[in-house]
């Protein structure tokens, strides 16, 4: 039985692994994907992580994993199907068998929210994308749309404007929600057009995206934009399905845990984007990982 099992290998999980390993805990990191790093791997440029301005997200993810590897952290690729609290231990049922540990850190991050409109699922991967830095190169010289109004949507629009002929930014509200500095940068781009108070009603196309039907929320009028792709950036959903019936969560599914990452279940800790908090950034995920590892270590000493 392990002292600690960390579910997830994004910045929060890797940070927790580093701190837990340095504390001498017998630990295992479970990751469902072949590569560690989480969402940071898909980030074109990270400009707000202390000491690493302009860092490529993929390179940052690799460095995080290398740090854990240097300390001898054990990793295993497995999908956790269920998590049980047995009082004196936690039991994880995975597609690679059953595992036990005294403590568990949930660091499963979040997934992209969907528009949930006709054509989205059918055309995902064929013009519908959730990662501009992953797929933007396929639309060089073409017209595309970005749905959303937060930081990620603005960053996507700015990134795509560098290579695309035209970028429509579609936002359901009257004003953008992204950081002021991003809004100012967006205004300088002549090939970006912001459509306020609009929503995407349908994604059109047979074998690939050919256009989108949008609706003016104020007038009710609809129109069709001819675009070759649409990048969806309308929020994220926490990956907390494993614990929603086990630990206290808010109405959106985020685990209720303080800065110490202690949840309502003894031995279960939440770190990173799964935890209810005002700011979700790489820096706060790394901080959560450190706090969760310390809390887990204290728990194991009891």
C-alpha cells in the first residue's frame, strides 16, 4: 500500500509529487494520458509564470515532469474508474487493477466546456477545435471564429490573428471578460472582429466546418458566417466525477477545500483546477500541489 497516490499529472499533480517525494513519502502518480503536463502542454506561450516569461507551454510541461523524474517519482498510466473511502485507506479501482493508499490527492484538472449546439460533436476534429495552439496552423490564411470572451478566448483570437486572414470573436455578453491587457492587444488587430451579444446556434458543414449560424441575443436575428473553423473557449468543467458523491462540492462540481487542500473526506486532498478558488492559473495549481502534499504528509504521520 502506498502512502500517497496522486491522480493527475498536470502542474498541480507534478508539484505535489515533487513535494511529497522530498518529504520521503512512498507515492505513485496516476496519469490517464501518455504525457505529463495537463493543459499547459497546449498553451502556446506562458507569460505570467514567475521567472519564465514567454515560456512555451509544452516545454514548461516537460520541465515539470523532468523535475519529478529526477527525484525518482513513480508514474503509471491508468484510468481511475472509482474511488472508495475505507476509513483507514483509500481504494482506487482502475483499468490497470486495484490500488490502495493512505492518502489521495485529486489533481485531475478540468476539461473544456462545450457549446452543445448542432454540428459540434460531429465536426469536432474537422474544423471544431478546443485548442488554438494545437490546431491553428491548419487554418493559415483562412477565416475562423472563436467563441468566448474570457482570457483563453482572447488569447486564442490574438494567436490566430497572426496567421489567419480574419478572426471573428463571438461573445454572448456586451463586454469582454478577459484581462485588460489582452483586450488592449486585441483592439490593435485589424483582422479581428468582435461580435458582442451573439451566440453560436449551429455549426455547419458536411465533411468539415463550412460556416456557423449565429444569433443576436438582443434582436433575435440570425446570420451565417462563412468560416473554415471554430475554436471553442467558453469555460471549463472540473474533472471531479470521481468524488462528487464522496466529498463536498459546489454547484458547479468544484471540490470545497481550503488553501491547505483538505477536503471533507479525511485522507482526500484536492489540488489545482478541481478546487473551488477565485483564480486558476499554473502558479496557483503549483501552489496547491505543494500545499496538498504537505497536508497529505501530515495526514500520513497521524
